[in-house]
């Protein structure tokens, strides 16, 4: 299912633990790491696709997480031609993604990388929120930076009173009082409100381009 510009609708998932670390998965039989993601099927909403992919790739169900926020608009990346199947060249350009920020309310033991017959990952770990982009395949790095930057302001406060930090450059404006078509807050985290960043607390993504 492609849009008129040749982009396939897709969802990406940033999954947090209680320390605001993110699920970081190693793609099966490779040395690259990434967040869970997957295509939106015909008739699915982005939220429905997100929960399906969450189970297929990580083994979690809706009761294991809560939605904190999602990106306001589609984030796009183009796929280099040599990665595209021959029969799709000429009309397929890449992915357009809605990214969700989730918090794990279950336990690490609820994770199951073999929940589907076609596993995406063969290992995983918790990583600091600002993941090293140099281990992400190059053509996805800009989208990762945009998604992490937009969602960072919705990180829950740490128990220690840790102040959340986020990239200032390129931060997209958020709508504070609206909801998207799926009823998820856009521009305000569930049960929380964006906090202004403190002066001098800009963080750079390692390996960003």
C-alpha cells in the first residue's frame, strides 16, 4: 500500500522502561540495531498497527504498555535503489512513519522476540534515550533524529527528579490541546504536559548526520 508519492505507511516505536531507557533491538543476523517498526496494513489505524507490530516484534500486548505521545505528522525516509526489489523500482520510494512513545508497565520478562514466525530481532538491550545513530542504517538516521527529538519532551520525570533534556535544533511545534484521529494526544503527553527546556541543556545525538 503506497501513497501517491511512493511512500509506504509505517509505524515506529520508542519503548521506554522506568528509567527512560529505550528498547534497542539487534536485527536478526546483522550487526545493526534499531527500534521496532513495521507497515500499516489496509484498514488499520496507526495505533492498531503499532500494537500489532509491538506484539510481533517484541511480544508485548497493549496491557504491557501505555502510550505517552506520538509524532504529529508523518516522518519520511527514502530507500536507496539498491535496497529496493526490482519489481518495485520506479514507484516505491520509501517509508512514511508515525512514531509512538510508549512506556513499559509490564516486566522485562514479558518480552518475547520469538512471538512471530518471522522474528525481527535476535537480541535486545536497554539503552540511553539518545541512541548512537552510527549503528543505524544510514538512510534511516535523519528520521530517528527527528522522532527522538520530537518525542523527547514527553519523557516522564525520573524518580530522582532528573530533568529531561532534548535537542533544541529542529524541534517541531506541538499542538497542546488537540487529539489525532486515534484519540491520542498530539502535543501533550498522556497525563503530562511539555516542560520548557532549561538553558544550555541541548543534547547531541552521537553519530548523527
